[in-house]
C-alpha cells in the first residue's frame, strides 16, 4: 500500500493516522461469530450490531489471474474464457442473435463524485486496493462466437464515449444504455458490430456524488417500461437525505415519454434485476449497509413490490432499527418489508439472472444465478464467487450452491471478482470478472 508523503503525515490529525493504521492493518476490527450458513436463507440470524471508530477492513488485493489460471466450477460443470484482456468488464447483455455486449466501465471521476474527508480518503484507498480504482473505459464491447467453440473470435468496440455505462436493454429496434447520469438510446440493427449514431436522451437518473454509481436497467415484458436501479448516495444517509431523492430505489421509466416514478424504495444498492419465470415477478439483489459488524447486514435477493419500502436507511432486514440514523422514523420502520432471502453479510451480490434457457444440467433448471463481488467490511472474506439459489413455485427453496469459486488465492489475493451474469444462446452461464478482465463461460461437462 502507498503511504502519504512525510509532510502529509506530519500535519495529519491523530484520527487520520488511526484510519491509516486501520487500512494498513487489514483485517482489524471484529470477526464473524455466526456458524456457517446462519446468515443465509429466508430467516437469517441477525446478531446485535457492533460499531467502532475503526471499521473492519479486510480486502483481497487485486492481482489478476496467473498464466493458465481460472476459477473452479461446481461438479458437473466446466469453465473457460469466452474473452480475456478486457478493461474492467462489469455488465453483460446477450442480444437475440447471440452476440454478447460487455460494459467496460467504472465509477465516473469528476470533482462532485470524489469522497471528501478522512473517511473518503480511506475508502479511496480501499477501493484502489480492491481493483476498483482504475479509470472507466466508458465503452461497450461486442463479442461474437460465430463458430460456436466457446471463444469469441470477433471483438469490436460497439459503443464508445459513454459515461460509466452499466445496464443495457434492447426494446424493438432501440438499444437502451444506462449511463451513471441517465438512460440513452441508440438505433440497433441485428448483426451490427458497431453503432456510430449519436445517443438520444430518454431520462435522467440521479447522479452527483454517486456513492453508488452503477445503474442497471431491465425492460418490462411488454416493452413499454424500463426499470432502473439507483443505489444510495451514502452508507446510511450520512450525506444528507436531501441527496437521496429517487435513490436507494428502483425507478420505473416510460419508454414512450421518459416519465419516471419510484417503483420501490428503501433498497440501499440494488443491482441485478430479472423477471422470475414462473410468477412473472420482478426480483433484485441488494447490497446492504456496512460498518455494524462482520455478521451484519446480510445482502439479499428479493421480489420487489410496486410501492414497496424495504427499510433503508431507517431499518434493515425488515424492521430492525439502525440507531445510527437521526432523527429516527418509526413510521417508516413500520412500513419496511423484509426481504425474501438473505445471501450473507457483505458478499456484495451484484449480478442476477434466472435459469430460464440455461443448459447446465438437471440441478440448475429452476433458480437464480448470482455474481458476488466480495467483501471489504468483513472478516473472514465473504462472496468472491458465483452462487445458484434453487427456486420452487416462484420462491427460493434451499441453500445456495457455489457455481464458481477460487477467485481468491490461498494467500488472500484476488485473482478475479465476479460481477454481471447472463445466460448465452447455447444455455451456458456467462460471468463478467472485473479484476481478471475476463468473461468466463460455464457449461455442462456432459455437453
């Protein structure tokens, strides 16, 4: 880790030095005490919160994959690289003809998005150590595997000059892209390997500080609406609730007019969204709040109700009050809906896709695949894997199954970090790895 220059240290306050020491001594702070699996499932154990001046900081430093390295696939599955050498690939979208779009992106670097103060400085160091401090490529790359051998022999710059792009959705002849500050659209023709047309603005999205910058979009079944995820501008509202308008939410955007309304709120940082095939309900994965212990708060997978409020910042996992939030709002806590399924504390669940169209064998035909980016505020590490949550009758039914693992070395370094997931046209699972700079392809070993 790089340290401040001597002059900076000489002028530093004791608190700055305390936080510097905390960062250097990764892993200080509390440790998880729950038994394995106790914080996972429809009724997770929620211990008492733990707060301290120095939060737990435990990072798997980003190293990338060694020559020939790759994740471990679950029994009956095989993994290989669809493409490598990308630039911080975050999100995936499979076009109807089988082409795969990859958003190569990172947090926008503008003065208004820089975190200020001691905590901001520390978090900047944490982010850099985790591999998320690189400049944003601001482009979408197209991958094409025309010969079907599982390796993309065609790679082109499909769109460039974007602003921290993330979610993508094709509706009719228009490709919609969620930038960090709004949704734009481009005309699309099947088979095209690049789009050069200027973007058309559909709707702005909350930007500014962008504590959480990723904006995902999902089209409604009838193609009339887009649903957009917008994460919070803080951990628990410490930057002022005036900076949280239409944030920590899923917004509904009318494709014809761009009119936007909150669909659901109190979701600290929703990312992946998908339609559950049996019920038709909207589901999402959410990153919950930090700094109240290694066992709190579980990130989660949940169905999303129109008008539903899910607690942030006033409460977590239903009506468990977060005492850090002032003034308290018991009226809002009383409205808070408990999520359907806990994934474990600090796993950083980001990617989500259901098994519809998957050809990974009989064990993986009805459920959700989730890309878990990995923890920074927990000891021991959690996440850094891809899991499958089985479903029955439109609801989670059983414990998660690890699909891909081995992203962290025995020495604690991160070879890779999973983000977006998608099912390709041959039924394989695609996984974007933004530290390894690879798109992994998981297929059945029997095929």
